[in-house]
C-alpha cells in the first residue's frame, strides 16, 4: 500500500528518468558507490554526513524499483541485482556500525542475521515480500532515526525485534500455505 503510494508520488520523476535513458541498474550501482563515503563518514564520526548519505542511499533503493516498475524496465537481472545490492548495503552498514561502536558489535551481528533471514524468506517466496512489519524500508528508516536521535543501541534492538517478528510472520504464512 505505502509502496504503491510512493511509486505514484514519484511517478513524474521516474517517468522523466526512464524517458532520458536512466536505467534502474544505474541507480542501484550509484547506491553501492555511495556506500563507501557513507561508511567513511560513520567511521570518522561525521554523523550528519553519514545520515544524509544513508537517506540518499535509501531513496535510491526505492527509486530503482520505482523506475523499473513505472517505466516498464523490470528484468530478472535487475531484480537480482537490486536484492544483491540491498544485502551489500545492509551488510557493510552494519559492519561499519560494529567497527565505529565496538560495544554494539554483537547487536549489529544479530540485526544483520535477522535482516538477512527476513530478506531470504522474501526471496524464496516472492508473495511474502510485503508481509510483516520489519521489511528493509522500515529497518532503514529505524536505523536513520536511531542515528538522528543518537539512540543507535535501541534502534538495533527494535530492528532485531521487528525482523524476528517478520520472520515468524512470514514463516507462519508459508506453513499455513503448505498446510503444515
């Protein structure tokens, strides 16, 4: 529901970009490229620049899919590349947080594993991608807000809890669908 509203809201932008030859995979690649300065700013404790770039990366992640959908550029490779890039971004961000905030390393590892499991289930069963309250968009929003309010510990706890709930929710749907 929210995804459809977002895609409708940015339709003029995605239509413009699509008509001018901007491919979704280019946007995905840009998000990976921006990952280096994003993590650099985190590691040197330049929180404002880190947050700004993390917001841009999150927007680009939504934009690539919207361009693919709105401009009729969906491909199997694009779907694979987007999912791959999402895992790279999440992994590197959590790894960087663990380095910058050593006392949060274990919690970063837990959040990352649960995030990956949430995404794995969605990849295995496509119709579950939007089931649950701990999707990637929500996780990134919580992470951004946790840095803005300087409560990264609690942000990681919430991300882990929501991811766990989403895993259970999706697992339940699969079990129910298969009459287990």
